[in-house]
C-alpha cells in the first residue's frame, strides 16, 4: 500500500524567503502526484498536479518537481508571503491507480512571518 | 460552477444519534470520494463511487458507517449510531470522467466538522 511522508511537519520563515517542502512516497508506480493547500477550517485547494511524464510543474511562484525513481516530490515556493501561510499536503495514488484512492501525507504547516 | 457542496458545515450531536452528511459533486463529475480528517490519522479515504456505484469501501471503519449515491448529483454518508471517536472533519471530493481529466485531479468541498459528545 502506498505511504506518503512529508517533512518537515511545520516550518516558519520570514517573508521573502524561498522555501522547499518535501514529500516522499513508497510506491513509485504512479501516474501523477498532487499538491494541495489547506487553510485553517477550510477544505483543500488543488495547487499542482504533476503527471508521471513530467518532471516539473509551475504555477506562479510555485514549482513542483517529481522524481519517481527516488520516490520524492518537492514543492518550491519563491519569495514567500504571509498569505502563503497554510498547511500543504501532497497526495499520491494508491496502487498506481489512474483514478481514485489518493493517499495523503500529514502535511507541512507553513507560517510566513511579516 | 459552485464547486463541491457539503452540508451541514458543522454538526454537533450526542453519542448514539444518527448523523447524515450530504454532498453535491461538481456537475459532470462522475467520481465522488468521501474522506475523513483527524489530527492523529490525517486525511483518509473512506469510500469512493464511479457513476453512482461504490468502487472501494475498504476505508469505511465499521458497519456503523454507510454511504449512498442515489444519483449523479447527490451522495450521503451516514453514521448510526455515532460515537465520540467519530468526531472529525469529513470531506467530499469529485473528479471528472477519466477521458476528460488529468488523472486523479480531485476537487474538494469545504467539509463537515462533526462533533459527537
């Protein structure tokens, strides 16, 4: 069964810093990996989905990479802002499935201080 | 589109009572997922449907939990009887037909925060 781990569990940085959030997964037979953002008391917002054929996916100040061979993905946030403060979760499909059954990491709680 | 809609947003009930959570997926999506989030266990998949048919319910914790999808625009998750350890945030998510979407991209509702006293 797929297992997803995120390190660190929490991160506090001053505004303007570039930062990297890490995600590792045990079953590399995946079609894609998805990064989400969760604000306190709110649902999940999809940030980026990386297909297995891609190595990187970018959206604004966010860049996600995927290395299936090592079972790792990173989310890079450039020039962090206080509005980026949230919990970031990565999710990988179970059994490499093409539909359904995402396995989530516990998340990294990010705090960006003005 | 209004996105995935869940109701109620908050539910407080007493142990032993029946609880029904509701979800309306995004129109045109044919996959629907129910997740539970707790501090201890994080986000866990409970069950998912494709074209209103349950595909995998292996995450449903006990027989006290049941889920239905009577049509493409409505699903319920029922807990009967409820227990304090069921307290969690329950999320519903949906995704597009396989041939129309990036694989697995799921769109989440705002969740229902359940407290069982």
